[in-house]
C-alpha cells in the first residue's frame, strides 16, 4: 500500500480512483493518501492495511461506475470510514442505506457533468441519425468516387424525442432539442411541476409516441433494463436509442437483437453493461455509434471536478456541510 509522505496529523484519505498528476499532487498536499491503484494490492488486503493504521482514514474518494463497490463488506473492512466522495453523478455503486445506518455521509458530483453529458447525448443522436461515423469511414475508405454519394440519412429537426429521466441532465437535453424544433416528451418517477413537456407514466408509452429515445436516468431497481424488448418494439423500426446513463438501464442483448433484426434503426451508446468490454455485435454495426463512457469528461469538467471533490473533502474534515451531498434513505 502507498501512503503519501505528508506531515503527521494530516487526515487519512482512501483513494480508490486513478488520478492525473495535478489531482494527485493536490490531494497529497492535504492528506495522507492511501492509493489503491498505486499499491498493487487486492482490494480487501489494501483496506485491511489502511484500517490497521494508528490513525485510520475516515474518508474515501471513489470512482463512479462500479469499479469499486462501497458496500457492506467495504465498510466492514474500514470501520473508521465516515465520508464517501464519489466522482460520478450516479451513486449506484454506493450502498446508501448502509451508509445511513453507519453514519457515513456521501457526496457526489452534483450537476458538474450535466452540461457535457447533455451535449454528448445530442451529439450521439445527430451522429446516429445522420450516420456521421459510417459516412466518415465511407469517405476514408475511398468509396465516394468509386461508389458515388453516401445513402440518404435522417434529420434530427422536428423529431419526436422521448427522454427517460428528466433530472438535471435530462432537462438540459430537452432544452437543446427544443432548439432543433423537436417535440420533447419524458418519463420519470412522477410528473415535474412547471415542465412544458408531455409526461408519460411508463417507458413503453413514451417509446410508442417517440421517434428517438434518450436514456438519462439513474440506475436503480426501478430503472434496471427499463429499455427492454417491449420498449424497443414500441419504438419501432424507424426508432433510435441513445444511452448516456448507465449500461444497466438498457437490456444489451435485446438491443443487439432489435438492431440485427431491423426492429429499430440505430443506437448511440456511451455506456455498456460490462465496461470496458463492448459486445462485438455492436462494434460491427454501421448504424451504431459508440463512445467510451466519456460523455461527462471534458477538460473543463475535469478541472471543475477536482475542485469540487477537494471542496467536499475539506468540508467534511472541517465539520462543515458537504457541498454536493447525496440524500440518504
């Protein structure tokens, strides 16, 4: 295990995400850093060694997306833990009920990524409808002079777009789609007050009334595989799916089957069920646009995230309210 060379008395921090040199230096200037990825140890022995320190760490900075699960076993291994700061907007990798029982506070990324994810979602939608990636490959392969113009594609303007999840990201996606003249509808746990978009009580009804479906909801028991065969069939052979939420929100095998059988027209995917492994069937389809779970990450959002994560840690260690607390059950 690797701990930063920091003066005695600095609070201990479990670091369970990879960091660049700038962020790492900022953390090590403030805390005794117990760096999981630098340690080379398996997770359980790493946690046990940290817990055995004379002044064990009370906070953990963890990566989002499930690479490390902050579950009961994790918290049992480090009973000193009182704060979890996660670098994602989603918190499906944190046992919130367990944190509440143990008096562990949780901070997330808040709305730090919302603008970038919304931009990326609309970009994926355009890329799928206009076949941007496939047309790029067509030109690069020299097929334009040999085979003529690329086949006609479909425009975004005027499309009926359904959004699953109208939180901060879904709302920004909707606002961007309005500028294209799209008819926006949505499904969420309950209707949103003062929202000018039509509400549908379930994803199936939303899909049946949409030309494209954008998934922007949290991953939980209610939304796991919310887009399955029934929803895909309701969307229909001209329909497009974009997922910028979590891979588990879409039934990946059903999506592959729907694409292969022509039951939907295309998909734009930034997230997958078994990241970083992407099914070869998806990689081989020209009507699918793939990105590497990167919707949230730009140079600007990464810099903002560093400041927010350190701000949350400083608030915790100073006994102040977290900047972006996650509500616990």
